[in-house]
């Protein structure tokens, strides 16, 4: 049982690294060229670790070593489904990157007053791949520049390296603030790093709790799950236009409060 616990913790931590690269929290040479390959590697290793865990549970389940734990074939298979989904999304991204590499790359120097960052709720995918439901883009004199990775948190003077999707629509591959003070790690980046670290701790505790149930540990896992979910939703809906978004933001705060309450049951 210890083997499965360790393997599954490692698998989840690789998936967290997967998302850390998506958010550009980890430096990577030639980011737009190598990100899909890194994601495929991380998700592939997670699948391999999941497969080892699955067959270990399948072979040894009847021996009784998993009695009292939450491990079974169905539960491990469910986790592997998520790893496989990350792998498939990475393949789609790699295909799209190969296809898009033929398109023209342009670099723009935009002053803070020359563009406007926009964030609004939209449940319809836009004209480019990877468009999130919460659209993050900027409007400037040539049209719209979509951010599929990192983006400035406010309008500052930047160099934007973009790929032309079609007339009037560009995909931002990377951006570089013009002034040194803008290159320092932002509070937003710190929040993202803290969120991923806490998420890594949560998954480790959750896997341990699945292996062997402890009352107090279960309360901590339940509380962290709700707090992380609420925090994630708050970040999505914060400063998003529309009444529905405001309602979901308040509901996210309620989820965080319920998570904190779990610690004191």
C-alpha cells in the first residue's frame, strides 16, 4: 500500500508541475516551442506511475493489504483518467503549435496607453484554440491579442511576441515588460505559486487519507479541498463583468468559509 501511496503522490505532483508550466511560473528556454513537449513528458510519466499503481492494486487487492483503505481498481483508474486527459490536451496543443508555427510571428511594442486589457465572462469558445471561457485578451489598434499563457496584470509598456491567427486576431506567445521594475515577480505570481504549493500539499494529504483513514486528516483534506476550490473560483470571477459573475464570486467566498469551518467541526 505504501508503494501505491508514494506513486500516486508523485503522479499528482507532476500534474501540478504541468499546470505550473502552463502558467509560466517555471522558466523554460524557447517557451512557446517547448511547452507542449514538456507537458506531454510530465503527463506521460504520470500515466506510467498510475499504470504501475493500477496493476499493483489489481494483483494484490485480494491479498487483503488494502483492507481499510480507499484504494481499489476503480479509484486508481479514475485518477488515471485525469492524467490521460492532460496528456490528450498536450497532444492537441502540440498539433496546434506545429500547425501555427507556419504562421507569421510579429513583435509589437505597446505603451500602456496603447492597449486595454479585457476580462469578461463568455461560455463560448473564441476563434483561437485554448481560449478559456474567461476570455483574457487586450484590444489595440490592430485588433485583439489573446493571451493563452501569461499576461500582464495591468497595462504597462511591453514587447509582445505574437502569432497572427487571422486578420485582427493575434495570439500572444510571450511578453516582456519594457522597464526593469516591471520584470520583478508580481504579487499575482506569488499568489499562483502559493496556490500550487498548497495544492501539492492537499493532494499528498488526500492520497495519504485514501490509503489510511484518519478522522482529523479527513477534516483537513475536506477543508483544503473547499478552500482551494473557492480560491480558484474567486480568482476566475474577480473583476469579471456581469451580474452572474458577481454572484459566482460571492458563492466562491461562501465555499471558502465552509472550508474553514471544516477545520473546527
